[in-house]
C-alpha cells in the first residue's frame, strides 16, 4: 500500500507549536477593510490557536 500523503492545504494554513497546539491565522482580513475598525483589523493580524475540539482532525491532516 502506498504512503499516506499529508494535506497540502493544511500544511500551508497551520503550524504546530512546541507544546503540540496548532497555530492558525484569523479570518475576515482579506477585503472590505474600510468598514472594519483599526482595532479590529489590528487584532486580526495576530495568530490564534485552533480549538481543542478540532485539533485531532487537523493533526491527522498534517501527519505524513
């Protein structure tokens, strides 16, 4: 049986931290930025963590 491939889209979107959590970028920052406040846009720049309910599913996508 051939090797399983990791999901290429997931590789581009998520990074594993040293403690095993999954880092992600926040959504809603690509367009229509004039209606959003500076504070909201500034907070969207920061990275977030994937919720613990989704970590198992995403780790399966990332494993080689």
